């Protein structure tokens, strides 16, 4: 009775639970022990150590065998080869056992990952040693860039604007008082390493106009996580774990801010949606309140960056709002990183009508008294006439790549084909990231 109690007590110990039936690890542990024992015996043979007695007997039989007949040197060579062969065989047995043990453990946690364990370990280790990449912006442009950058490093930080007041984000902000989660959600999904069904779930949007209608599941989850943790930043961290993202997503500020714009007629319009839909040209962007404080982690990421990318995205409503947050522009200006601005491919109705690539650069300069980037990445490939016509009907035009004017402003340009022409004209994430990483490689 005491022995039975003692045995159960031992099995309650965490390390002893590996020996419980059904764990499927004992066989691999035993095989690994056999492999180690074989390597030990092989080493004794190579070193000509005649202990224990079985090795002495084996040594004598080898000396007496016909195939080892000859000089003592020949006999010693055969003895060494036999020992080396046993060591190699023991190593192989141990390697097979370790591989089987790791696969058994990983498959119990994640069956899909267990089938491609070596690839996952290799790729993740390489990505962990990748450069520090920071992307500043918002909207679909930023998430497109992140999809490409995460293939080169898991040290990716997205600094995201929090001024969206339309659609699901605007409704949730008004109802629950949280920061707008929409752009944050898109960036989390872009950096996700989870199964496709999980990312589809985050992007799922409920149909209808009442109740949950128009809301995406990811937005609702972020709001729920904010209510549970009591902190928007922590809610993003916890949601990041759900999606197993490569990198971090940070809001540029935790303050509740709204966009304000001074229009060409001198009027002031407040709210991102109202500004974007106004037929008047934008003269100046502002934040309300104007002294929004930057997130400390965002400033630290910018200071430590190897590569700093602004855009792509709406220059007035995605990029400039981040630069108006107190401390962001100054941190970018003093950064020693490779600093690149990615210009948009198409103009945006109501915001950048008639803008060329150099006009986008001037808009940023007009809002920041210090220089923020050294390179301007410009797409020079014109989309198909069919796509251009489709965009023209909605008021959007191709951004003319006036590279000479950009160079005259003192910037270096990266020109090329960076777009993906499907149903929409957008930057290709892989072409974009590849161009940036090649530039980093040349700089280093």
C-alpha cells in the first residue's frame, strides 16, 4: 500500500509525468539511450580501452579473425574503423530518437507544425536574426507592406494611425470609447503566422446594417479584449498572441485624437471621413487635441530601427497624422536607419486629386520642418488601360512618377515595377519588400 502511494506520488512530479502511459515518448527516450551507449562503446574501441570484459573478448576475436590477419598496424586500423562505425551508427540512432521525440511533442501541441518541424525551426530562427524593420502609416497600404516585410524578419514593428472615424471603427469608438481598431486589425492580420482560417475569421464582416451588421469579427475581439484587460495596448498584445504575429503592432498614440483639416477656402473640417469626402483641397492637417503624446514603445522602435518606412497609404489621413503626434517626427528625423517613403500608386479622390509623386513628398514636407526620409520609392509601371478606366470613373488617376523633380528636391529615388495588377491597383507586397531589403543590403 505504501509502495503504491509512493509510486503515485512520484508520478505527480512534473518531470515524472513523461513516463506515464500514452505519452509516446518512452520509446524515443530508450532509443536515444541505446544510441548514446553505442557511441560510448565505439569510443572505447577506438581508444583501445579493454574494459569491460566484453570489449576485451571482442578485441581478441577481431585479432584472431582471418580478415584482420597481417601486421599489428593493420589490425589496429580495422579496430579503429569498427569503433568509428559504431560511433556513427550510435549518432544516427540518437538523431532519429531526438527527431522522433521532438515530433511527438510538437504534434501533440500543433499537428500541422509537427509535419514541417525542421522548416519552421529554420525559418523562425533566421527571421529572429533579421533586421529591425519599422513601418509607419495606416490603411490597406501599411498592411500590404507588412505582408512583404514579414518574409524577411520577425522584428517588424508597425506604428499605426488611430484617427479613423468611419465604418465599424467609428461606431465602436463612439459606443465603447476605445481607439479605432480597424487599421490595427488589418496590420495584425498582415503579420499573422496563424492558420488561414483564423485570419479569415478576423477579417469576417457581419452582413446587414443593424446590430452587428458592418462590424468585423477582429474589431469586436479587440474591443472585447480591451474591456477585459482594461488597456488598449495590452489588448493588442493579447490579440497578437492569438494570431501568432511576426513582430508588433503599436498605435502611434493612446490619446483619443481627431483629424482636423484646413481647406483651400480657409474652412476647418473635423473628422477623417468628412475630410476625405470633401470636394475642397486640403491645405493643412492638424490633430485635435494638438499635443497628443506618442507611445513610448513606438518611439523606442523608431530609434532602434535598421529600416524605417513611411507609407504606402493616404498621405493626408494615414501618414501625416502619425507625424503630427508629438515626438514621432523628431524620432524619425534623428534615426540612423535607412529611411524610405513609399509613394502611392493612384491618387485618392478628395485628398490628392491631380497629385504627382513629388506632390506627395511636398505634402509631407509642408507638415514637417525636418527631413524624414532619404529615399523615395516610386512605381513607374502604368496599369492596364482597363484598370485605369475603372479607377477614372471613381475619380482616381495614376500617380505620375516625376522622378527628376524628386531628385531636384534632394532625395534619392528607387524606381521600378512595384505593383500587382489584379482587380485593383496596389503595391505588390513582395516586390515592395524585396526592393527595400535590397537597398538595405547595398547600404550595409
